[in-house]
């Protein structure tokens, strides 16, 4: 195996392990989506690697045009699985009694309002009422913008942001994502042309601290794939404002049929740095929705051990690969393990050996100085099934030169 192919292979392994280890917050899913059962939804989210799902109810009418379940359905599912699900409150905003419905479910524990997907103008009195409730409870609002159908008049939405500066709004759907392009044609739902930066969405995200973007569904995925060069800059520019969501109704949770898993993979592939991907995949949502992240790793006193989530899957063969692409994500954990094992991890002599056994990483002894073309120094991160530490090549014969 050539040096380049070795490192390419090992980098991909490193990335996959980091993805398995990190939380994923999906801010956009529905109960009864196109008839999908709760058990099928749970299996779907587990397959995608989602650790916390936000359920968006339909309110009392329309079913969000996909047969989605209402407020009681999301309260019930979250009640059965509080470790997996949070939920928003929702109601058709121009119905009599809408304010009272929203208040009822917010008092029960809803952490936001939405998906607001109803045939109203986006700056209508009904939307201002929803914003007033959101401000009272300190929660965000997620809106589906779709030309001539839902939350119409996106070109005027800046007035809503200005009137309610203490309310956070999350934009979503075809018209929201089409308008990353300043030349967007409003009747085109899934444009495929190159993007001219500076569209309405781009400006709202840049100019208003209370505006965020939900990357879910085919519309969010299309916004990333239609012009990948633009997408990389867009993800960097709005890295603190973008949120991962799936909003897919499939039962498989992977592959071409699942736009959510494709969106997640695309974010990780196109984000200019792993740190930016981390913000979009879970960091921004945790901050915006005030969600407590699951404990990813725990230290045990008196033992150099880091405990990963129970459902974390590790490679079941001995591997050796550089940590260059992931050390910034695991830096704190490596420092903890290093202190416990008596290492100085600050120099260019850095090799941390781990044994993998039953989901537990055990820090071992040793350090090695590695070099590589175009690399200042390489970090080693070794996964070994069992408790015997060692430095191995992919085929187990020895360390890389």
C-alpha cells in the first residue's frame, strides 16, 4: 500500500470514528410522517446516528401537508423516550385560540414553536402573535417558507426580525434555500444553477443575529449540492447560524433514499473544517435550544480510561492511523489521558496508544516520533481489540516509516 493510499484510508477511518463518537442533534422530524410508525422513526434516527431528535408537530389542521402527527403525539413519544426526543409546540396561527394552544404545550415542556407551515403572509398579524408567545417563553420559531403557499413574502421578513429582536427564527424549505442566490427565481423550488452570493437568505443570516437556517429536507440538501464551491464558503460564513435537520420520511435511515443521512454526510464533506461541521451537526442546536449534550466521555479516578457512549461502534481489527485530521476534536480528551498516563502531549513527540475493549478506551504507555511528507508531525491514535497496547500498521506489521 502506498504512503498516500495508506493515509487516505486511515484518514477516512479516523473521520468515521469521530462521527460515531460525536453527538448529532436533528432539529427537524415528525411523528406519523407519511404513515411512518414511532418504532420506525426511532430505528431511522438510530441508523443515522442521531442522539437527540426534535419533533415538530402539525397543530390541529393540515398535517403539515405530509400527514404529520399533532401536539399530543410528540408529547407522548418524548414522554416514552425522554433521552431521545424533545419537541416543539405548534398551531395554525390565524385560528382562534392559537395562542392558548401554543402556551399550553410550551408549559408542558416544548422547547420551540413550529414547524409553522401554514398559508399566511410571513409578516402577518398571526406571525407577530406567534413571535410574542415565543418571546414570552424564550423559545425559537421554525418557519417553512414556500413561494405562493406558506409564509409568503420572504422579501419582507426582515421587518419581523427587526420588530422581534429577542426572538430567534429558524428558516427552512424551498423558498428559504432558493434565496441563497441573489438571482433566484421564486417559482423554482429546487434550482440547479450556480449560486450568486448575496441572496435574501444570505443577507438575513448575515445581518440579523436572531436568524438561523435549518438545512433539512431536499431543499437544504439541494442548496449544498447545486454549487459545492459556494456551499463551502456559505458553511464557513454562517457556521454559527446553521443547524442540521433531516425532515425525511423514509424508513431506512441511510443511502440514496434518506435525504437526512445524505445531508449529514454532505455537511461533513463540505464543511471547510471539522470544527465547523461540529457546530452545524450539534453545537449550534445545543446552544440555540439549550439542550444538554450527552456525556461523550467520562474519566474514572485512578484509571486512565475514557468511556464512550454505549452505542458507539469501534473497528474490530487492529488499526494504526494518524490523528492529524481529528486531534483538534479529541484534544481535550487526549490531554486528560496524557496527564493520567504521565505524558507531555505538547511536543512533536506524541503517540497515544489506546486499547479498545467493550467500548472503553484505555490509555497505554509509549511515545513515538513520526514524520510524513508535508506534515509537521503526525499524531498516532491506535485502536486495538483487547487490552494490549501497541503501534501497528494497517496489516499489523509495524508502524509507518
